[in-house]
């Protein structure tokens, strides 16, 4: 299970924390406002009221052990300075994946300069899309085409290499259906022999790096192995 710290529970951060939690992630939600902490407390693993610029305080809540930290703080006045200091603290704690919400390209450049690994611009990308991108980075493209179902493109991980469709048991283990395969080999002779398999059979062999088209719910697609 992936773990996340969402720091700053404005409209974006609040919705993101809940979306991540609903996707099965462990979420630590942090804000200075007692009211918003009380509102979200029952919807995430841990909700804490504290000053995120206090490195000792956030470390005491286990933030230094999360897989991903997301800074969703506002950026008016001193709030921007606090957001920058929070990114610096998270970087000092050794968190490898730090996402910072920015209201402008300039703000995004500042966050990148002080250690943010990725920048979120909520005006052009919704919180729901980022929640899924964070929880399932192996899903490269997703199309929602029916209630509760999506068609997704993923690259076959190393754990799938040289296994047949029946060996992988994708439907039984992950509740997803494989609808097409495009082999990744660059050798022209191999490509000609294998090509694009529109309807895989149980005996079809999958190789690491193949492009797989799968149908399933967002939750089930997120559960697919990444390595």
C-alpha cells in the first residue's frame, strides 16, 4: 500500500486526500485549520493540525516515511513562503517524491528550484486525475468508456516477462481483461512474426516492454504490478 502526506487542505488538497484514501492509499492529511482537520478526520488514515514548516513536528507524524508528499497549500502572501519552506524540509528528510501545487509557472519554477520533483497546476489538471496518476503511475493512458470501467494502456513489467496469458491470470488475480498486445521488440523479423495481437489467446506469450491494453475499474487497474 502506498503512503501519502497531503499538506494544505484547501479545495485541491482536501479533494486529493480523500480521492487517494478512497483508492486504498494510506494518507496523512495536514493543515493549520482545526475545522478542516475535524472535517476530514474520518476519511483518511491520519489527520493532524500542525505547522508544516516545523520539521520536527511533521517528522513526529511519520511524514518522513511516506512514499509521496503533496504540497497543496495556498500561495497568497506568507503562505507561499511557508510552502517553499515545507518543500525544503521534506527534501531534507529524504522524501524522494515531492509534488507541489503551483498557481503559476513562476511559482512552479521556484518549487522545482528548492527541491520539488513534480509540479501540479490545478487549473489545467484536476485533483482526480492526479490522484490516479499518483496511485497508478504504471497506467500510461486511460479512457473511461462505461460506468466504473476504463480502457488503459500499460507497459508490461519485468514480472510479466516470458509468461503466457493463462500464467498471469490477470482476470483471476486483478479482475482485469486483456484485450490487445503490441510487442515491443525492435528486430524487424521478430516484429513481423509477432506483430500486433488484437485478440490474445491463453497461450499468447507476453514480454517485458510489450504494450498491453486492459479493461477494468480504476481500482483494479491500480493494483497491477509495476515491476
